[in-house]
């Protein structure tokens, strides 16, 4: 059963957007929020510098902050959805207050809870996440509505503490299943960074 | 500001355990630790809007090769439950120090339900729970709990009893 149009439905294809954000990723450290963001990034090529969340809804941005503080010389990009970001909206205040110049967040905003029947989320009703981030103290924020704007965001997301909303359409894509064994992904990620416990 | 000696020793134990990131939702019982963490150039103290943020923060720190602790009071434990799936599922360490409310000499009835439920809620969510009642035990318990958490990759909570930290005094 499909929902009526949302207040600010986007037009962009989420997989095309993800492909731009992840093009030539180099050593970029990437955290994905649960649901479609995890599938979008995973299907572009599994890599040890990707950390996929399959749960812990609302935690992607703060996980990105912890990683950015622990690895100040590396760039960290959180790619998540509007529902996941809304659940962790307070973390936009915590991150701005902490200050992490090497952390950026890209929200793939389809104004819906896509995994659960495409119910309208708050971004499709009354809430503008870019304004929320700015009000929390993020000094660099953006909203992209076309692919040219996404292309322009790509280098900024790898250079600035930027909070970006990208308006995607609500089309559901075939699922892609990246590794969901959290212990395996954790150990692989740490080994990739050269972290060895003894 | 004069602080009880045991709180200074808890901070020493965190330093000795190589904890470098301190997430917190303030509590009067943690005031010394929060102040000390902010004052230490080798530590990063992060104020949180809600306690579960600190679990995700600690997970990210671990992914990046550093160690974090979450400071909160017992009322915040209830905010953490689903986020605890992160360290449990990913076999990550997690260390939290919880100041207890709702027990010894509590004035505020709103603190009692979560204070009463805290040890069982944590245990049900997969967290090992230790409880410190005496000033002489606290630092050693934090040191041992940090070792258990970070060396054995286990979530551990140390509860600081309300008798230990002193019941909050309300003055009309």
C-alpha cells in the first residue's frame, strides 16, 4: 500500500547518489545507518573501511563521532537515512558541541520509513534536518536536490565537518546484504586500521 | 572544591586503563570525574543529550582504537537498552560508571522505579554488573571492571551506590 506524496518528496535515485558519495573512496572511513543506507553502500563494494549498522537505530552519527575522535587524521563519513537520523537527533547537538573537523554526515532523505511500509517520517511532515543541524551549531550544512549538487557535495563531505541532506525519491530498491556479523565487521575494521590487541 | 579521595582514585584508574574518551550525562556524583576529564589534555570529554549516545560513541572509539567510558546516573540506564545491542552484537568492550538514585535516602519518588530496575535491566541486556558500596573498594572495582571490559571484550557496568555517593539533599 503506497502512501500519498510527502511534503518534500525528492527525485534522486538513492543508488545513484550512493555511487557518487562512494566513488573512489580511498581510505575514507564509512559508517552506514541501518536499513537502506547499509544496503546502498554495501552493494557498491564491500570494504574493510565500511562499518555497517544493522540495528542500534539512532546511533550512526555518534558512532561516527567516536571514530572521528579516535582517528583524528582520517576522514569519517556517516551515511544514513532520515528515520535513523531523526531517532538520534540529539546527537547533532552533541557532535556540534564536541567539534570533530574530520566528521561529515550525509542523510539520504526519502521523507519515509522505507523499511516498514513507507510511512511518512517527520521530514515528510514538518521537520527540516538541515535547519535542525544548523540550529545545533553545525556551521556547514547543505541540502542537495539534483545530481549536480550531490557531485558538489562529494569533495566537501571528505574535507569539511559538513551535515548534508540529500533528497532522494521513495523508490524501493532490491536489497543487498553486506556482512551482518557485527563482531566480524568490527574485527576487520580494526585490523584494517592496524589496531592489534594482545 | 574539595573532592572525596575515592573519586580522584577512580579517575586515576580510568587513566591507568588508557581511557581517553569520556561521554557523560551529568550527575552530581560524577562531577569530579567530569571536571577532571575536561581538565586532562589527554582526554576528550563529550557531553551527551541522552545516555544511549554514549554507547555509540564508545563503539566508534573502539573501532578507531581508543577506549571510552560512559558516565551516567541510574535514570539514564533505561534510555540505553536497545543501543546495548551494539557492543553485545559486535563483541566490543563497553564500560559505564552508574551513580545510583532511588535507593539510600532518596527524596524523589520519580527516581525509585529506574533505580530499582537498573541492575536487572543491565543484566538482562547482557551487561556484567558490579556494585561499589564502600569508598575503599571503588577504584579497585573500576580498575578490575575496565580490565574485564577492554581485555575480554565485554560490556561492564559499575554501580556507585547512593550510600557511597551520598543521597541528594533537597532544601525547601
